[in-house]
């Protein structure tokens, strides 16, 4: 009974952790939208929310890792699970750091690229949401993980294609922009690409875990 309680507690913490990551993605999307639309108050609220969320997920991650070691839970998969959580934690940190950069650097986005940039963020979010779904499936319905992984790869490729299109437009067509401004827009586009690339790294890790489990 004691062991079962510890297992249930760890599973509950893991579910909460994934819920928080899912919320972080929504906050990030809203934050970018509010920034582009000039909604400073709402953007500041998003920044405050994602800061609080990062602190919460850090505590949850530590609790999960401590339980895995202290109570020898999932001893045959413990290292793999910890590596997976650490990879997910990088996503949360990227969401936080990337959103903070808008407040620090105050990039200027011309209206002509706002629609495509928001679309880029949306597709990247789909790849990130796929990692959450695939991770949940790994612990509950492993047979569905492969399907989710394919979707993550697909969305990452779409992010890459759209990002290239945005950067090409910035450097080839925006003659009224200074080179420094173009570099700035490319920099923030790369931030979004980085999130999608991180989702693929989680997918790669899950693919390995599924193979090991089979």
C-alpha cells in the first residue's frame, strides 16, 4: 500500500507537470499575440504567468526525480524517464526565455509579417502540444505514441518551411528595413524554430523508449 501511494503521487505530479507545460504553451502563444497587437498590459500578465509557471514546474520536476530515486520507482526505466523530463524541462525554459526576450529587446514587427509570424508560432505550438500528448500516451497507452511522433515531425517540418519563407521575405523584399532590423526579425524567427526543434528531440527520446519497452 505504501509503495502504491508513492507511485500514485509520482503519476499525479507527472500529470500536473504536463498540464503546466500545456498551459505554458498557451501563455506563450497569447504573449506573442499580445505583443504583436500592442497589448502591453496583457503581455506583461503573460510574462508574469509564465514566470510563475516555470517556478512551479521546476518544483514538480524535482519532486518527480526525488521520488524516482528515493523510492526506487520504475527502477528499470528511471534514467530514461529522468532524461525525458529533463528534455521537457528545456521546452519550458525556452518558452520562458523566448517570451522574456520580447520585453528585453522590444523587437519591431512590421504589420506585413504579423499574420505569417503568428501562424509560425501556432504551428510550433502544435508540435509542442504533440510532445505532451505523446508523453502521456507513453505512460498510459504506449501503442499510440508512434502516431503522435509522426505528427510532431510533420509540424516541425512545416515550421521550418514557413520560417524560411518569412526570413526570405524579410531579407529580399523589405527594402525599407535596415540590415540590423532584418537580423533582429530573423533572430526572433529562429526562436520559434528552436521550440519546434526541441519538440523533435523529445519525439526522438520517446521513440527510443518505445523501442526499449517493446
